[in-house]
C-alpha cells in the first residue's frame, strides 16, 4: 500500500490574534470544540473561529475586547474564504 502525503496551507493563531490578547482569550475561554495540548498541529477552520467570536458577549469587557474581536474578524475576511488556523504555536 502506498501512503499519500498531503499538504495544506494554514496561518498561525499567533499571527491571526497578534496584539489581540483579549480576542484570543474570548475565543479560548468559550470552550471551543477542538483539542488542546500536546499536539504538533491543531488545525481548525477560520470560519469556526469567526463564528465563536460573533457569539461572544463582551458587555463586561469595555471597548478594548470588542475592538480586538473586530480586528481578528477583519483579518479573517482579508484572507481567502476559509483557511486553517494552527492553534499550537
């Protein structure tokens, strides 16, 4: 049996959430349905991140976290339709 090696493009979460620690915390604290920890790569769709951030209730966070969430949402929109994000970096 020949095993086929596959490749994919992805961005690192640290690049997507750069200077947006509050937005990262909003995503991470939402208990997203993905694995964490000792993985080499954890790839999730950018649309999944966008959907989590859209649902975030930021009433108690002042103005900074909503601005950061919007920045991340804008970055997602700037890139191609849907792409993978590596959470393990």
